[in-house]
C-alpha cells in the first residue's frame, strides 16, 4: 500500500492539466520507493516485487484486494457463453473463465476528476 500512496502523490493531475498518457512501470515504482523511502535500489525493487507478488497471490486465490483510498481488485467468474466470430459470423462457444476487475474508490474517482482534498 505504501507504494501506491507514493505513486498516487507523484502522479496527480490537477484540474486543467493535460494527461500525458505515461505508463507507470515496475522500474518507476522502484524508483519512487527509492527516492521517497530511502531504501537502497535493490531493497526498493525487492519491496515492490513483494507487494506485487502478494497482490497476485491473493487474486489467484480468488480473494478481493482492497487498497484504502485507491480501489479494489476483484476476481469474477464468467460462465460459458456463445460468441460470434466477427469475420465469419460463425457461432463459437466461449469457455468459462475468471476475470479481474478494478473498482476505483470514491476518493480516487474524486481525485482523477481534479478535486484535491
């Protein structure tokens, strides 16, 4: 959670500012932890990897991951259904699967719309 709070502060886009479309990478997360927390680069990278692994492991088990003031990652089950090949129009079965959904918190929604508290 510490990593998300650090990035959230640094990546804020205020009202009237253009969005750059930058992708935040693992390296960016590691650098932010290194700059803000004071850990070595190796320790920062290990911390980021540990947090991401914990989130991934929880999602694999079907658990919901809630990050306060950020949002929730939820795994949902989708049943089998019939789809259509857009090129041929032929019906094809789509097998059941699990999908991950991100639901932003009200605070995050508020912030991305330019309202800073």
